[in-house]
C-alpha cells in the first residue's frame, strides 16, 4: 500500500516516515489517498464526536444510503438503505464510554467467539481502530479500518497481528471484508464472528435457509450445547434462542417482521449464530434479533499467512 496523506489514529504507534498521520479527539476531515480501485476517487471522511464523545464516521452514497461507524470497536452502528429506515439495532443499555463494547450494530468477536480463556468475545470490540484508506467507487463510499496488537491485547493474547476491515456502502447493500494476518514469528489460532444486531419485531421475525444444518443449541444450558439438526424451513423466535448452525449455507434470508427481507450472504464465514435473549432483556428483546456470520472452529495461521471473510447484507 502506498503512503496515506492523512489517517485518523487513536492509538500511539511507531509510524512510517512516508506517511503523515493526523490524530484527532474532535471533529476533523481527512482524505486517505492510498492505492485506489479502478474508477475510484479519493473520499473525504469526516470524523465527528458520537455518543460519549467517541469518534465516529458517517458514510453516505450518492444514491442516499447511509452508514455510521464508531472507531471504538470498529463497530458499524447504523445502516440505512436509500429511502429506507435503519436496519441495524443498538440496545438501549449500550454504553458509549470507550471501556465497554458497544452493544448493538455489528460488533467484532476476535480472537475468540463466546466465553473462553480470555474475555467474552475477545478484545477487538474493546479497542480503537484506525482509518487507513477511504475512496468512492461509482458513487459508493469504501472505508478501510485497521487494528493491530498493543499492550492491552497482548496482556491476554500474546501475538502480533493485523486486522483490516473494509466497509462498502451501496444503494441497497452493506458489505464488509475482514482480513486477519499473522504478523508474529509464531503460529496462532482464533475464532471470530460479526455479532450483527438487526432491528426487528420479534413476534414476526423469521429466518430461512438453515434447514439441514448441524446445530449446537445453547438452550437450556449454554455451557453444554445440545447437538442436533435443523429440520425447519422457517425458524421463528417464540422464546429464548441461542443456537449455532455449523457449515451453514453461504446465503440465508431474514424477515425482520417490519416489512423488510434482508439477504445475508457470505464468503468463508462458514457458520451462523441466531440469538434473541427473550425476557433476559425485557426492555428490548422484542425489538431485535442477532443473525451472526461466524467461524466457530479455530482458524490456524502460520507467520505471514492471512484469512479473509466477506459479509454482504442487502434488501430487495
């Protein structure tokens, strides 16, 4: 990648002398001019103060669609297709304090999905990501964020890594590309997911496309999932749901019960997770559902190796 004219960075780093880095605490505008895609133009990105004074970026396509991304956690918190309403959901109990992860939108789970030897769902959703590239392709904004290891991550997972997260906003779609690279001198393994919260009316919500998948059902005992097989064409949410679908299809459909049919397709995520807490979150469980692209089995990377996964959300 060629040098970048201006980059937002919220974490102290040793920076290459060929780049001019702009550190921000308040509103600023930047233009990242790295190697661009064919037909692309530089995209001016405005970093503003979001909730809790956390830096955020609002992307807008020429067709009128919008997306909102917080640099803390690299979390997409809003996606509005052109002429439509917000299809993502942020819980009313979400905390924007730069300490706890943002509960809503599309949080990252890395390098661990669920409970395990380090903190729940890993540390990527608890760290500040940096903007390293931005461009506009045929009127559609493309933003690339980066996360690297630092003392905080190494205190619980002692490996050097780079995570690149590209967000592409179009007229009726939101796509992401996650690339994890092992920059350490030793191999490591990880699991990961995009913990996507969709706005929904839970009594009318359903998911199609998972029939025949092997399941790991965490109801009633999250610590001892029950193995099974999905035999339903249409999955509904009449109560508590926390279920992993292994080797899931590359595309499924979500009916959010609000009049929207959302196609959720992916490359290389492999697994799907459905979650709704039911009365464990009395204040908001009726208003959202989590449909998550995940890689539950461990990804093993040797030094200098990378793993890439794509997600594509779209509506008719």
